[in-house]
């Protein structure tokens, strides 16, 4: 087996050099962290499920014309993506109050927001990903005003589409985090959706019971963490490959 060059190890993924120039292999780990990595643990099978869930959502988004870095899934834990220059901003879209917005504004968890809200955080673990405004982003040169407009428009399209998709399988999309990258093609630069979309970076509640089916189960020690990730995959009609890869993805009604 040829050993690929490891480019970067993050909290939930390892990035390897891809087989062709301009490609990267994302390897999904079972490691979980919360509260800026102060809480650490393992969610058995999470990497396999997130690889599948992110493949599914990125593919669906690609089909409606949202440009993404996703190329194809390679195996249970790996997917091939385009190499992009990551914009160092975490883009959070919120529909319902939970997590940090509840704390910041004293809003009870579960309060619907008057409209979808987009927030930006500077991607910097040492600083604990501080919230930033467009002013900071443009003044420090992390992105141009045009980049921000593009990112906002894409984030809202993703929100509209995923809200409907999840509701269709009985899940409420409370909030989520996206990352974007710049893709350079000949003399053109395009902004594309990057990273992953999974229960690690979305809040998903059961539409009937409001049961949490995302990483909050790990953050808040609610138990049944693995089961929550499995439930999301099951509702989306995708389950990890069985031994020997016999099981084809099956749509659930
Ligand atoms: N989120 C994330 N990575 C981060 C911070 C937040 O994926 O570093 C996601 C989180 O899962 C949630 C949304 O972004 O779906 C909003 O998170 P929030 O600001 O409420 O922070 P948290 O409660 O996670 O500290």
C-alpha cells in the first residue's frame, strides 16, 4: 500500500494528498470534540456515517447548482474533494435559537428566530473562534465584500434547501455551520462549499418530539449519541456499507 502524504489533521478529519493534483482525500474520524476541544471523546461509527451523510447532502446541493468541493466518496471513511483555499470564516446559519445565540441574547432554546440569521466566526482555535462582523472580515482581508455577498447568498440557499430536505424526513434544521473555499480554475476564482455537512455541525431536532439528533447529545452528555447519528442517516435513506458492501442505499418512506 502506498502511503499518502498527510496534509493536515483536524479534530474530526484527516486530510491527505489526493491521487491527482488539485485533489484531497478527507478521512472521517470517530473523534469528537466540543467547547473548543476542552471536551474530547469518541463516537463509534461517526466517521462512517458523517462521510455518507456529507456525501449525500453535498451531492444534493450540487444538483440544485450549489458549487461544492465534493468529487466522490472513495470508501467507508474517505471522500475525494477538490483542493480549495479555505476562507478562514465559519458561517453559521440559524433558524431557531439554541447554543451560543441563546446564551448571548437570553433566548430560550427552541425560540424561532424572526428570520434566518447568518453569523460569521473567525476560524482560529487558539482564540476560540471569535464572532466577527463583515467589517473585521474585509478590514483584515480574510474575504472581500464580493466574497461575503457570495457566501451569504450560498449559505441562505443551502439553508432553504436543507430545511426542506430535513423536514421531509421529520427533522427540524435548527442551525448549522458551513465553510467555504476558493477554487482557482484557469484565470477564474469560484467560491465553493467545502468541509462537511453532518450532525457534527448541524443541530437537528425530531420534528414531532424535538428530540436532539446531533452533536449536542455528546456536548450535553445526553447519551445515545451513536444512535442519533444513525437515526439521521436512516431517515435520509442512507446507511453505511455493510460488511462486504452488499447493502445498497435504500430510501426510507
Ligand atoms: N458549530 C460548528 N463548529 C463550531 C461552532 C459551531 O460546527 O466550531 C455549529 C454547531 O454545531 C451548531 C451551529 O454551528 O450547529 C451553531 O453553534 P453555536 O454558535 O450555537 O455554538 P455551540 O453551541 O456549538 O458552542
